[in-house]
């Protein structure tokens, strides 16, 4: 059963179909080759002899090879191979052939596919009727009389007629074996000729790295935005719980602040999740847009802890991207101060726009325990450092005399965007 499955199973049939498609694709080139041979005066009329067929075939293949250099030939060929040849999809390249090496390989594959497909297709059309006629010789007087007059002399022998059915069956089996072997050959050559080139692998790695970088930015946005909101809401809820029976007005203000914070955070969450649903492609520059330092007053008002804010210089001098990242750094710093400073400790915030850089300094006394306990801790400081490094800046954080200090130094403009005006915030 296994040999029959190998010859006539589903995979063998699909590969045979793939070869027939190659033969069909060869036909226009074959007809052009026939015409060119006729115009050159060296060709014979079509189908008049085997030499005329091979002459047209020899002219058709170089034309087919030239066609294989078109970039879109590779994705079409890869789609056919994936559907019909049983080749592992990851072994084949995606997208058009852009480099010279990829185009040469694709042209080689296209020529091989059409050449072998043309031979197998022609044999598939011509051999089965002949094999059936040979097998039916002992049972048809008409066929015997015709073959005895015009066929080979050996067919006049009684033993030849007795073996004719077996000969016909052997021809059909030989055709199936040849088609299976040819399909297997193409399947083995497909990863070599249609597989990714080193340039394709490099381009794929670059695309994955870019996607990962954008997703990391989105993850930081979620962490900073949602983490800060949860810290503020927890502080407000804890304070309201402690004075629930003594100060209803304070509880009402705390609930209002919680409502505003959660509503604003849900909007930011929807925005970031919308970017994720777009496969991490926020815009043409891969930038995640959000609030900048112009929205800092609202952040300080709802952070849930007293903040002594000092500003030096003009924030309008900042690149929009720097302003957005500075906002997120302050947001995460306030979250850390709320978690580890006990919630009621004052926070000192300095934002100074110097001549060449933006300085952010946050200080708060260390509390006895974090106000918001999170299993495994957070990654806020790492996220702050990543934001600064991506802009070409640096950060420092640590405790000194029971005071936690976070310092971030950022360039005023993002490298490569100097002179570009405007920007979305």
C-alpha cells in the first residue's frame, strides 16, 4: 500500500498538478518559440516532427528565464509551492525578490518548473491514450488490424499480443513514477531556489526588531499610564477609607478624583490597545503619541500626593517627542514616590530647560513601607532608563540620607529630527 500511496496519494497528485500548471505556463513561451523558429527559417511546422518540438522548447526556456527576473514571480511561485508541493512554509521566502541573488534563484526555479512541467504535461497528455490502446490490442480486432498494418512488426507475434495489457499498464506506472520523482525533485529544490537569501533574513530580522521596539514602547506607555493611575487611585481610596466617618466632603472629592483618573486612563488604554491591534504601527515614524509637559499641571493635580513643583526655562523649546517622554518619566517618578514614600510625604519636582539639555529631578523622603505592594516589584526605573537612552539621555536614581532622588537628563531635540517643526502630542 505504501508504494501505491507514494505514486497516487494526495501529495503525489498535488505535485503532479503543480507540474501540469508548469506545463500550462510554458505554453505561451512555447508558441512564441515556434513562431520565432518559423521566422528564422530553420524551424519546421508545429508538431511535424520531434526536432521541431525540441527546437521550440529550446527557444521558449530562455524567454521564460527572463520572465523569472520580475520581482513578483517569487511570491506567486512560493504560493503555488506551499499549496501543492508539501514544502515546510518557513523554508520559503516571503515577498518579492528584490536583490540580484534572489532574482537569479527565482529565475532558475521558474525555468526548472516550466521545463519539467512541460515534459511531464506533454507526456501526461500523449502517453495514457497510447498505453490504453496497447493494453486493448488483444481485445479489439479493429486496433489489431490497424497496428498490424502500420505498427511495429513485433506486434504481429502472438506473445507480443499476450503481453500488450501488461505493457500498457507498465507505461502508466512508469508515467506515475516519473511524475512522482519529478515532483519530489522540485520539492527538494524549492527551499534552495525559493528560500530566503541572507539579505531576506537580514530584512526580516530588521522588521522584527522594529516591531519589537514599537511594542516595547507601547508596553512602557501601558506600564507608566496604567501603573500611575492605579497608584493614584489606591492612594485616594486609602485616604478616603481612613476618614470615611469623619470627613464626608474629603471622601466625595477623593471619589471624584478616582472617577476622573480612571476615565482618563481608560481613554489612554483604548488608544494604546488600538495601536496594538494595528500590529504595532502607530504612524510612519513608529512614534507613540501621548501627553507632553503642557499637560503636567493636570498630572500633578490628580497624583494623590503633595508636590512642590519648580520650573526653570521654557518647555516650548523641547522637541515634542522629548516633551512626551519627559511627561512619562515624571508620571512614573510620581508613581514610585507614591508607592515608596508613604503617600503623604511631600515630593519635590524640578524641571529645568537648560541651554543644551532638559533636567528632571524628583526627590521624596523614604517611607517605612511601600504604599502599594506589588508581587515581584515593578520595572518603572528600568522603563525610565530605557526612555532616556532612546533619546540619547541618561538617568540616575538612588537613596541619600533617607531621601530618594531620581535625576533624568534629556537632550532638547531627538537626534535626526533637529529643525523639524511641529509634532503631535
